[in-house]
């Protein structure tokens, strides 16, 4: 009913930011991060990771999000870069652009910005770099 469970990504929560917590500054992480509190800074996953961010209905991020797997049900004031999958639940409020490869949006979710599909945009520079490296070896 909810799709093939074998294809769904499940990540354990390694880091929890509680509802009464406010973090001033950027957060760089790997694994699973769940936010119930407030972040005033960027939230960035380690490069080449399979990390996941979940933001609860009580959570707020004032900064850019750059994480492969993103599940939002709170407020983000800034751009969201979900390299693999972005899930916007019914209470999600994004003021900024959402860059995604695959997106799910529930009824009630709000995006005050652009929805930008990035798969083709990412493949083109990679193809150009590959062509340049082939030309250099000839």
C-alpha cells in the first residue's frame, strides 16, 4: 500500500536536538539527525553520505539544508538541497527554494520559493567533466 518497503531508506537517529534546544551555528553530521528544536545556521551532511534529516512539527531551521534524505514537517527559512529524496509532510513550511531529485509533498505542505529538479543539472556537468578528461588523455 505504501510502496515497496525494500526500496525505502531507513536510517537510525544518531543525533537528537530536543524541543527546548536552540543551536546557533552550522551543524555538520553523518547518519540520522532529528530536530525538534531550533537551528540558526546551516545543516549539512558529510559529502558522499547516506545521511537523513528529519525535522518535526516543532522544529525550525534558519539556514540552508544540504542533506541527501530530508523529511520536513516543520519550518525551514532557507534553501533545501535534498540530493536524493525530499519528503514534505503536511505541516512543512519552506521559505526558500527546494532542490530535489525525488520529492513527495503531502496536502498542506507549503513552499514559498521554487521547486527545482536537479537530476539533469547534476548529470550534465559530470558528463562534461568526463568528456574533458577523455580529451585530455588523447
